[in-house]
């Protein structure tokens, strides 16, 4: 496995190449997803003391159930599937927190008051997360291959 600092440098270097193919109006959601995927939703989130886990600060404990069911280099390192699982898990956590707030404090959340983002924005943000994961996995595979050769 490559050092995470290597992952970060390589991922951020690849970002410019991906932006060539992203329509200008979707640069912002794509870059947000890509950077968030590189630093916070990395496939290495399934390692308790990894940099991505530590970046969550006290919220890192919320990823404990995810780590329990996702062994390292298992489903978390399958391109697109790993991203889908991590985003779904994060979405479920946010939903549970909002539900607890609504029940506990009798707060009503009106989703119509939230900023309107199109499906295109969500797609390009998710695409950014997926491509950050893909670069991460390719670096891991290449690193393992080179270690066997040399």
C-alpha cells in the first residue's frame, strides 16, 4: 500500500486531467466531490487510524460500524461500489441525525428550503468521489505490483 501522502499528491495531480472532460458548469461539484473523496471518503476510511479517519475528528467514531463490515481492500477498494457504499453510509448517518433532531426537538425539516441542486450537480459530485477512489485503487495496485517486482 502506498503511503497516504503519496495518494493525496497523485490524486490531486490527476484532478487537472479529469477537469478537461468535465463541463465548466459542473467544475464546482466535481472538484468538491473529488477533493472530499480524496481526503475524507478515501477507501482507507476502513482503517481506524488512517489519515482519512483522523480527519473526521470526533466524528471518526461514526465510521466504526462501517469498518466492522468492510475489511481493508475488500468492497471499499472496488471502484464505484466502494464509493457508493461510503456515500450511502454517510447519507444514512445524516438521515438518522436529522430524524433524531426532528423527534427529540420537535424540529421540522423542510427540504424545500434547502438550496436547489440539480441531479447533474449530484452526479458530478459523485463522479468526483468515484474518480478519486479509482485513482487511489490504481495507485495501490501499481504499488503492490512494483513491490513484487523489485
